[in-house]
């Protein structure tokens, strides 16, 4: 995991990484503002980066907590969120939520590109942590690369089968929506049992 942390810190040090667009994805906007909007409650953004989605959620009435392991990303998030009410961002390991000040229950858990970069040996810990803080009925929305080349060579990416195996005990997979880019990416909507 050390090389991943160095890579992300390097990318944030160089400026806005290409994945940090500053725009909340339309799939998240659909959940919050669409025809069947999720009522505001408590939200957790795993791999929050510079806080784009934390800010969006707070502005739509959520009490929002973000977690990221990059100190540079968290520093940028704190600057972005200065003065925004009902937000907290924490530097920490998303596979060790119980060791952070992350206390549930949460009504909405969001992961836009974090889980797919976690080493396989830590993914079950991530799944247990998410289950522990999500209230029954909570929505967990996860976007991830597919397990295709070149991501597979870097130990990244996921499959629907993996999502079902790692989260199936505690969550029901209710929808899989193909992502726009890269090929094989998908949005997974899961409900806490």
C-alpha cells in the first residue's frame, strides 16, 4: 500500500489529478436530486480526495464525513470545506474505519474510485468496516474500474462477482450501471440488509 500512497501524494503535489475533476458525478447527483431523491441524513465519502462530493452532500443537507489516506488531499479538502457546515474530513485508512473517528450509522456511503485501488488482502476489512457503519437500509454507491488490463496488472479493478462475494453477507446488490469510462467500469448500488 505504500507505493499507492506515494503515487497519490505525488499526483496531488503536482496539482489537480485527472481523477479529481471538482465535479460531482451525475450518478451521485441522480441519487441526491433525481426523481426519487435520497433524503438528507448522514453520508460517508470513502476516498474523498479534495472534498468535492463531501461539499456537494453538505450543500444538499447531509452531515458529511470524508476519509482519504493522502495528507495532501485532506489538506486541500479542509481548505475547500472551510466554513461549510456539517462536514468532517479525516486522514486515514478506509480499511480501518474503526480506528478513526468514523462513527455510524450512515444513511449513504459513497465510494468513487477508492475500493478498486485497495489491495486484495485489505478488501474484506474495507467491506466489514462499511457494513459496521451503514445503518440497515442505507445506500452504498460504489464506482470502480473493471478488472481489465492494465488495471489488473496494477492489482486494481473489480468484478461484479467480487462485489457480491465481499459485500453480499451485509448488502444486497440492487443495481449495476456500466460506467462511461474506462471500459469495464461500473456503478454498483447496494442496500444494507
